[in-house]
C-alpha cells in the first residue's frame, strides 16, 4: 500500500454509481508503472477500482490514464 503522502493522491473522485464525491481512496496499491485506487462510496455503498498507468519515459510519473 502506498502512503497517503505519495506524490499524487486523487481527492473528491465522484462515485461511479451515484455521482457523490468520495473524499479519498480507501486503498492504494502501487506496482511497476501503475497505481490502483479502491474507492468506497458511503452514500450508496458502491465500491470500484481505478487504475493509473505511467509511461517509463516520464520522470515525474504523470498519469496517462485512469
């Protein structure tokens, strides 16, 4: 699990089901060239995962997709 003070932490992501904002991911897992975020909406109890993939050539780990 990545620490919560990593270089980039998405905040206020909308729920994929009801659209209400979620303050922060419930779980973060980092791997080679990717970071996965587990989101849990407390309003409708929906859970979903978003994955960001990073390009090897980019030094600042800018996300290519989420």
